């Protein structure tokens, strides 16, 4: 297939433009590479310069330290100058500890006072109860006991009488501090008489049989 002469001219123009743009891009890339290389070299030089300055400073510092060690004695003076600050720190720490201990002592003292007051009140109450109980006599206890027995639904007179005849004399003897003879109930007296006089009981039975 034969190409037209106009088409050949256009294709050659496009080829020339493409090659020109490629050359331009290549030239720009080369310039950027050279720029980057120059910047890298300048950075390397600056880094070397800074390293040399750092080395010089380190050497100067090392020499100053060596000279200071030669001048200062075996016991350095800065330690002596720092002793007041150490003493101040120790005193401040001791003061804080003493404040803490004092606060703990105050709390403990307050708790002890509360316990002591409660114990005193309780002992006073017990003492009053004991005095009130000791001041009661048989005459004052009898109405209380009678009321107590009368309030019960099933009241037995014989049991109540036996209680008052036996318990109240004991209570009155302990109150007055003097021993008193026990009062026996008629029921117990009848039993004791039978045990004490067996012969009389046998004679009575014989007379009944005759």
C-alpha cells in the first residue's frame, strides 16, 4: 500500500517532535542528577566540617577534664560544698516523718479517747444497775414477784406461796448479811414428821386394825 506524500510529512513531523521532547526530558533529568550530586557533595562537606568541629570540642573538653583532675585533690571540694544541702534534705525528710508520726498519734489518741469514754459510760451504767439491785429489799421485791405471777394465765396458789415462803427469806438474809433459818412449807414439814416418827405411824395403824 502506497502512502500519500502528505501523510509522510506529517509522520516525520510527529517523529521529530517526539524525539525533541525526549531529548528535552533527558537533558532535564541530567541537570537534576547533577544538581542532586552537587547538593550531596555540599552536604557531605558540611557533615565533615561539623564532625571535625565536634572532634575539636571533644578534645578540648577532654583536656579541660584532665587538667581539672590534676588540680583537684583526692577528696573533691564540691562534695564538701554539697554537704549542707544533704543535711537540709535529711532534716526535711525527718521533719516530714515526724509530722506523719504526730498525725498518726493524734488519730490513735482520738480513738482511745472514744473507747475510754464508751467504757466509762458502760461501767457507770453497770455500777448504777448494781447499786439499784442491791438497794432492793424483800419488801420491794415481793410486789414485783406477785405482779409477775399474777400476770401469768395459769396461776397455782400453792406454788406461789411456796415460792414466797422459801425464796424471799433467803433474799432478805443475803441483803442484811445475817443468816436466818429457812421456813419450811407445811407439805415438807408433814413429810419430815413422817420420816422422823415412824413408830408413831406404826402404832396408829395397829390401833386402826384393832
